[in-house]
C-alpha cells in the first residue's frame, strides 16, 4: 500500500470513528452504550464486552438484544476499521448458550464473501474463559456509494 493510499485510508477511518462517537455499541460519548472497543487483527475484527446489571433480560441472563447489538457492531466494524462505510442490510443471529452477568465475551467478525456492493460477514461471541460459542450471526452489509 502506498503512503498516500495509507493516509487516505487512515483519514476515512478517523472520519468514520468520529461520526460513530454516539453509537450504542461502540460510541465513547454514549453514556448508556456498551462502549465496546474494536480493533483489526489482520482481516478479523475483535473486541471484548462484559455485560453488567443493566443488560439483563431475565434474572441474571443477558438480554438477547444486547448480544445482537454487539454482534451487529463487530461485523460492522470489520468494514469501518478498513475505511469502508456500510449499513446493515440483514443480520440473522443464533443464540447457543445463555450469557450471565459478568461473563467476559470475545467478539469476532470477518468477511465471508463479497458480491458487488453486498458484503456477507460472520460474527461470533465466545465466552472468554472457555472459548465456548454463545452466539453467532451471518450479516449482510450494503457498501455506501
């Protein structure tokens, strides 16, 4: 990658990050958000999230919508952190294990395939301690023009 291409990509990522500061899942300026920090490891987006008392759906089990938001965002950030603006077109999630308050989760997102402006990604949420898959998703994103 040339220096000018790298600078352009860094500028785009910076602009996308700035515009997402109030995002529910990853925004630093959202006082009620999840504040998940994502990074790229090669072509894979990774993040961590530990649900708390405010994320409960029933008894000590985390609400499925919170887990959905985390998976939607790890797949979105797989593109955003590469400087590619896109919007969720579809996201299908499968819940495999209950998640309890305080269980640290490892979030993983990666591109599976691309066709024109449509990008299909896979997201996973795994318990950090034993690497058990607690939920996964297949998401389609439409790249912005």
